[in-house]
């Protein structure tokens, strides 16, 4: 009990120190990390209170606009604080996941996340990646805590933070079917239904989400395309050398656990279920997201620019994978 209290105090101290650090960086910076999309997201969020149609602006991401708008009223620093809170909340949830699996030194996952090279700079911006990561990791954690309905409702709004959320909804569908929570699969469409109904009264079109899609690929010539292994070859910017090593080791550990757990019949059923959830929702989310962006950039689909910072959206997942690699590498498993 005393050890737990000490660790909780350490986590609180770590989160407080990180908040102060990120706040000072944002406060004293002469510019935000992203001067394009981030500024535009900020402007949509900032003026949504005066121009309510911005809450239904597809490119601006309605759910991001809704949650960030109170912070945006305080200017760029306000939306920076919003992203700081998203990042630290994601780190804390990653810590709770690591703690649930009884990983040693679970607080280290917070450091892995916040200092992931592609993630760190997005905090000083108006970009959507930090909120996407938070909604994703929180939805996964709710399943681990057997709060299936809350998970389904929350993750149903993921596509309204970033459109890639639609690629990840099938993973949660599989998770609910695996846990025999069949009715919860219906709630995965809740967010889409809500915004379809609300948007109908403005656009007079129940299918406005399809007809107002900003990623229809009509400007393919402008956005261009690149090689299939673009993101793989850019590992140094996405993870950095050290985290890349831990990530690769972590992938090995995930694969080993999947094969090992599935073969041991006498293994505790709860252990196997937890392992399945971890592999499906954490590794699966990262893998599908990574492959989807690689394919879209390769084929020039969905207005992809091959931007490396998009990988920050699944940094909470990669941080947990790196944590597995760290524990295995140092013999702490």
C-alpha cells in the first residue's frame, strides 16, 4: 500500500512537471509547430461560437471543434493547453493500462509517449492528433475495464476527430463480438447517427457526411503520392533511434505473447482475454493506422500528403508497444 501511494505521488509529480514544461514551451514559443492545418483548426474552433455552422464543418472535425472550442476562446495558448491536457491524459491512461497488466515501472510509459519525436511537437499546435490518441486509448481502456457501452459510445465519435477513425471501428466491433457484447456493436454507429441527424437540419441532407467529404480525392494531382515504405523509412522522425529499437522488440513481445498464450490451455482465462484485448486494440490500432496511411500515400488517395506527424495520432499505442520492448530488453518481464 505504501509503495502504491509512493508511485501515485511520483506519477502526479511527473504529470505536473510535464504540464509546466509544455505550458512554458507553448507560452514562450514564437510560433506553433504547424502553421497550416493547426492554425486552421484553431480558427474553426475559435470562431465556432460566433459562426455555429463551424461545428458541422467536416474538415474541421466536429467533435474536435466541440471539445476544443472553450479553450480556443483564450487564443492559441488556449488550444495549446487543450492539447497539453489531451497528451497528459493519454499518458495517464497508458500508465493505468501498464499498471493493470502489472508491468514494472509503468510510469515510464508516460515519458515514452510525451517524448516520442512525432508526438512532442504536436502538443504546441492546434492539430487533432493528441485528441484522437486520447479518444482511442480511452476507448481501449474502457474495454479493459469491462465498460463496454461507454467504450462503444466514445469510440463512435473517433471519426469526428480524425477521419481515420472509421478504419479502427472494426477492431472494436471484433472486441465486442469476442466478449459477446453484441448489442454494443450497434452503438459504434452512435456518433455518425448523431451528427447525421444534427447536420440534416443545417444542410437539409441526411447524408451530408458523405456529400461534404473533404477527402474525395478530386485534388489528387495537387497532393501527389510517394513510395509505399515512406513511413517505414522515416522511422527516425517518427520514433527516433532509441524508441525504434524498443518498438521493434515490443512487436516481437506482442507476437510471442499472442502465440504463447493461445497455445497454453491451462493459462488463466482472464490472462488470455487481457492479452487478446491488448494485441487487438493497441497493436491492431497502430498497425491498421500505419498501413492505411502508407497505402493512401502510395496510391495518392484521400488527399494524403505523406505527413509524418499524422503518426502522432497513434503514439499512445506505440508508447505501450515500446514499454513492452523496454521491459523485455532489460529483463523486467
